[in-house]
C-alpha cells in the first residue's frame, strides 16, 4: 500500500544540536546582557516569545538587505539560524542566568 502524499505535510523539522561556534556566539551575547544586569529580563522575554521565533527569523530574512548595511551578511545569517533552532534559544536562556557566569566574570565585578 502506498503512503499518502500528505504524510509529511505537518511534520516539523528535526532540531539541530548547538555547535561550538554557535555556543561561543551565544555566550558572548549572554555575557553582554548579564553585564548590564538584564539576564533575568532577557530570559523571560526569550521564553515568552518562543512561539514566534520562527516568524522573527523569517522577518529577518525579509529585512536582510537592510540589516546587511549595518551588520555583516554572515552575522545576520548566523542570527537567523539561531532563531530557527529551539535548542540554541534554550542554551541562551540557560546562559542568561546570573549564576551561570564563568568564575572570571564574577570576580571581575
């Protein structure tokens, strides 16, 4: 028996693991947010906007010609890929916790 043609119509893409390069970028972002004491606010915003991350990434694709005037094209594409990856957003939310700061940052304050 043949499988119906709509078998994959509503399937979601599989989630990709976060690469080391992405982790380094997310850690830089998180440390800048934590330096301004906005970690908890940013984590709350990140978690509450989780359902619209895909829409945000699509909006960035639409605005890429304008964004590339301010940022490098590669940087914009990295941010778009991160917004599309739920694992990356979860990693960033974890790193925004003030207790997740590396020891060097805690001692520097």
